C-alpha cells in the first residue's frame, strides 16, 4: 500500500514579524510545488477583470493572460494580442491598475508588458532590452526599467524558466 504524502503547515502570527515570509521545505521539486509557488506569486482570484477593446466598430473582450503588451501611441492605447493591436478606450495608467493582479510591469513610459508571455530577450547596443513574446512580436524595455525587469524575472515574477 502506497503511503500518502502529507503536507505540514506551520503558521506563526506575531507582531514581531515585520513582513510576510513563506518558506517551503521539500525533498524534491515537483509540479505541485511549482503550481503552489506560481499561485503564491500571482494570486489571481476567479472572475478577474477583462479588458474591452474596439476593433472595426465591435467590442472585443480581452483576457489579460492573452495580452503580450499594452502600449500608448498617438494619444491612444492599444493591446497587442495574437499578433494584432486592439484599441482600448482607457488611459495607460488605468490599464495598469486593472492589470495589477497579473504579472505585468512597465517596460517604458508608454509600454506595459506581460512577463508570462516573454519567450526571450536580447540586450541592445544602447542599453535597452529587446523582449520577444511567444506570439513573435517584440517590444523594447528602456534602460530605466531593465534592472527591475531582470529582478522580476529572476525572482519569478514571470515564467520560472527565464
């Protein structure tokens, strides 16, 4: 008979703790642990907000997880998803607030990118970072945001394999 694996949970709530720290102790890395860590890092509740885009006088519901990046151009805001740009009738800072629960971050003054959709990146000659998304599209991260992006990727703010 196989022995069931049990998980022990220890919670220590005290005023002496200045921040919340989660420690996982395990004999080996498993898919279940990977899912648990992903959930802890990105606690997305069901029923998360979707964005409404406009294309050819039609309203389109956009899932944030399917958006590569959002950008502002000529006083309009667009979401890049599945190789196409769909206009959003929101300001960039409003989109950033809606996407706050998802793994998005600023790439520049006019671009917010989805860390989970990044497939690779390359350093440009001018210090910017060129980010390539799973859809094949690319966008640049300005120098001011490069170190923050690298930190988020290394600490698991996006895909764990980057």
